[in-house]
C-alpha cells in the first residue's frame, strides 16, 4: 500500500491485516515503487497524491516493469484523472472516502479477474511458453521479465500463431488507440519485446514484421 496519509494508511493496513492479508506500507511513491519491485506483492494499492512524485507517474514506472494488479485509491474524483489512471494501467479506481471492506472487495475482484482467465493453461510457440493465469513467460525454460503491455502484445500474437495480425488490431485491442501510420507505440514495444526474446528486426527469430500489414509470430524452423 502506497499512501502518504498516516492515519488512513494505518487504519487500512490494520483492517486488511485482520481480514487475513499480509500488508506492507510506504508513505512515498519511490519508496513504494522499490518495495513493490522487491517484494512482488499480489496487489498494489496506490494513492495518487504522494509527497515526492505523482501517483500516476509511479504507476507508469511500475507498469514498465511489472504486471502486478493495481487498485488506485485516491481523493481525486475528476473524470480526466480516472481515465488517465486507467489508461496508464490501473486495474481499478476507488475514490475516498471508502471503508476497508470496500477496498478488500475491490482487491478480491481484481484477483478473481486474474484467476478466471478462460484461455488455455499455457500458450506455446516454439520454445516460448506463456501462462496467461500466472502471467509468466519462459524462453528455453528461462524466465522472461516483461512489462504489462509487452506481455499483452506477446499473448495476443501467441493466440494467433502463424497469422499476420494487422497493426490496426494491435493498437485497438491492446492500447485502445485509433490506427495511425505515424503512431510508434507498437514499434517501440515490439522492439523492447524482441530484445527480451534475444532477437532484432534485422534478425527475427519469432516475431516477423510484414511491411505495411502487421506482425506474425512463428516458431523458428
């Protein structure tokens, strides 16, 4: 839990602990970010009005390296703030004041969504194995650490092995963005994903770009 208000932090942590959760708290954004990366929690509860760095920026940094579910719990109730947080990667948004029981219910709902994945237990293409439920990826039996969007991009392609997936579909379904030939969002994430899979655009192994059309994933020959 990343929350700067000591009374709120203490009360919520105590109540969640009594409900059976193991809770670690931080009063500032960077401290909380480091704790989340070190402790690998099941859920992060994140305030936005933090003393050192805005909570949305904390969320953005966390999403670059982790797919951990995030429940934003904040006093900001303006629609643009809510939309911005959700677009940045929040899984739920809770406006203060609220009770610990409501927060606990939101946490349970987020965890249920993770556990209720209807897809296959494991997706495999060549030596890449992706577990949608545990949100893990291995290559040659070695773990691959992916950001949330990198994971979603790889999963989307692995659900369609051998098919050329149009850029338009990737932008719309993964980033909720309209298609634009000038948009580099997909190219940047594809480059990061390739690097983590040990390949490049010039020397593709699994990820193949079909110029002017889209992207295809195939097992190497």
